[in-house]
């Protein structure tokens, strides 16, 4: 595997694909086709109209695609970088090639949104977050992780114990193909045991910290521990 830089480096701002009201109004009929035919239709429309419009289909792959910044950051494979910093012995910056060269994991699991919709049988592939933490070497006193997005707005959090669960991955493939821009690609977080808002899109940074720092949605009333089954899980119940 090529040697990574010793520490996180400054990343240039990613180009953006604007998401406007006209797009949603104009794609309604095609969205119905996406609901019926799923991934093949979305991929074909993505190729025809570009990664923004194809992924904006209401119900494409049965997903309802959201952005909190009114745009999708468009990061090329060559430009993608994932920084790992904070309370670690070995800060790292990973390219997509380096992530793909690490031992991978894959599984099929549903994606469940806290607002009520669910996508069954989604195939996920990527690197276990625990493997990335082991490479970085977590320091004593570390308690949690914060996650940053290329959109410059969204953030998320997990405790270290949650981050080491086997179905918490840094995903570069889903639905049988590389993660598309509207789905949060080229690399996104997937937190299998929790609601979808915890699975941060356009993952740009992982920072190991000494306390739980609520993310974008938690600051707006969502549970810090977003367990899909309603359990407290491996976390301080006072944070739920």
C-alpha cells in the first residue's frame, strides 16, 4: 500500500451540484420508474443526466435522498482524501486507492430512516472503522469520534465502543456499485445498527476526541444514540 502522508492535509473545496426545487418538480414521473425498477433505472439516468439528477429521483433505489446544504459536493476518485486526526498516535490521510487496498468487509442489510422509510437488502462494502482506528492507534483518554462531511455542514458522532461494532464501516460500494455522489460517495459512513442520519455522507474527516460531541441532527433534536431497535446499546444511557 502506498505510504500515506504523516498527518491530515488541507483539502480544496469540492465542486458542488446544486439541488433546486425545479429538479424535484421535473423528475416526478421518472421517480416513479425508479421506484419500480430500482438500481438499473437510477444508474441509467445518472449516466444520462449526471450524478446529481439521476440520484435525485424520488424513491431511486427506494431511497429518498437528502442534503442539508442544498447541494451535493462532487469529489472525484483522484481527489478524495479521508483524514484521521485527534487523539491518535499516527494521524493519517487515506486516498480511495489506499482504502480499497485494506482488508474489506461486505454484507447485506436494510437502511432505515428515522422518518419511517426503509430500504431492504442493501449491499454494502468497505473498510471496518475499527481497522482504520487500529492503524491510527487510539490514545488513552479517547472516548468518541466526530465525523465531518465534504458538504461543509453535516457532522456526526459515535462513541469508540459503537465505532468498533462490525457493521460500522467506511463504505465505498453500495447497491452493487461504487457509492454515487447523491448517495454520499465516493466514500460515506455506514452505521448498520443505527438510523440513517448516523451514516454520514461524503465522509471527509474522522477525529478521535475525549467526549461525545453531538452532530448536526442531534443538535436539532435527534437522539445522539440512534439505535434502530430502540435499545440503549453500548453507550452511556444519559446520551440517548
